[in-house]
């Protein structure tokens, strides 16, 4: 069975989704401040590798654990929910099917405890 990664065009498509996703985030004052000191080009590349791996692509993710990456940010449920909402909107924008979106959001949801209140 084809992975989400293969089904939707691999890393090239995921990079487009990630770009759109961050455009939504940076336009949202609920969460944009978390990225004010972030090299967004590097962040977009890094996130593309992470999401590619999470959705069945090759493991090119070499970053730290979710808990370490988010340490000191004190992300609250409303921040996490805003990010998930933007990811859903980005996936919908690129024509990803509802079932596949549900699967992707479930994978992101599984990281919730590693990200919140750190």
C-alpha cells in the first residue's frame, strides 16, 4: 500500500504544504510570536524532512526530540490546536483526502503530550 508520502508526490509536495502551513502560522497572532527569532527558511526545510518521515517517507529527520525542541516555549492547548488547524487547512488546500488528513492529524495529535507545557 502506498504511503501518504508516496501518494501525494513525496517531499516536493510536502515542501509546498509546509510553505503554505507556515504562511498561515505567520499570519496568526495566536502563534506567530513563537517564530519571531526563527530562521524560517531553515525551519521550513527541517519541518519538510520531519513531516516527510512522519508520513512514510525516508528518515532524513536528524533533529532533537519533540520535548527538547519545545522546551521553554510553554505551549498551551490553544497554541497546539491553532497549529493543527493550520496544518489541516494546508493539507485541504493541496487536495489531500479527508481520510488521509485524519491520519496525518492523528500522528500530530500523538505528539501533543511531548509538546505542551514544556
